[in-house]
C-alpha cells in the first residue's frame, strides 16, 4: 500500500510486549505525518487487522511466543489484496532472522535500540516502499555477502540500472518480470555488496566502480 502525498502514514504496531507498543505509540503518534491505526499482540492479530482496515506500514516484531512468527506474518501480510509495507523492528539480528524477514517481503529491518530520529526516518522510508536497514544489520549482510564475492550479478546490475533511471521497485519488477519482493531482495544484496544503505548511494558507488 502506498501513501498519497499529504496524507498521514497509517501504522500498525505488532509486538507482544505492551510496553514496547506504548513506547512506539508515544514516539510515532507525536509525529504530524503519522497516526496509529491499531496494535497487535500476536502475529495473527496483525494479519487480521490489516485484512479489515487500511494500514500503510506494519512495525513488526519477529518473535511473539506462541503462534506465528513475525516472518510468517510478513508473508501473510504481503499476500493480502492491498498489502501494507512491513518494517521489522526487533532485538534479533542473526543472519537467518534478517534474510528470512527480507525474503518474506519486509522492506526494512531495524533494531529496537535505533535512535528516535532514525526510527522516524526509517518509518517514512519504509512506508514509501524503500529498503531500510540498521547500520549493524547492513554490516552483517555485507560481511555475509562479501565472503564469497562482492561482484554484482548480471541481474543485480539490471536492477541497479533501472534504479539509476528513477524507476520504482514496482516498475522494475514489471519490466524484469519479477515480484516486488524479489526486487527488494536484490536491492538488499546490492547494498551489502557495495557497502551502502540507500538507492542513491548504491547508484553512485556502482558508477564509481564502473558497474553501470
């Protein structure tokens, strides 16, 4: 779901700890361009809420105790007819957690110790469908991907060239016959390989290297 310029970003807070939801609500509800559309204490509640109300972005924890995980909920959310974007907000930063969430369709992954200003910026970027990673998460992915190779694959170069031309993830997916989730996954790997955290930086770094 994409927000229209001038509209407030409708957020759903999905976390099994009430104190975490309260802290996020206090910070985000104070922002003039955001509103809390609802809260969910379980992954199932998050999916159910988004199936019945308009939500632009879900702030998703990864572990809820019993029931579905945040990764499973993210997959279910992205399969809805009018899916919200998903920003993972968690304490967990293992490779399996990060890659699982991104592959499930999350457009961002940040940690709960992220400073308030950075969290607000991440929420705005994720609501617009941009890929967002905490520095430590980007570093982990960079290390993981750099072990075998830092060379961009032909498909990654294709994706980055279209990014450089100003195309959105949806347009790139349409042009290359890929899902938006796959395009985002390619971007995550591109960021890691190039050691950057944004589309603009990725294009600049790739041009420096002569990759595009």
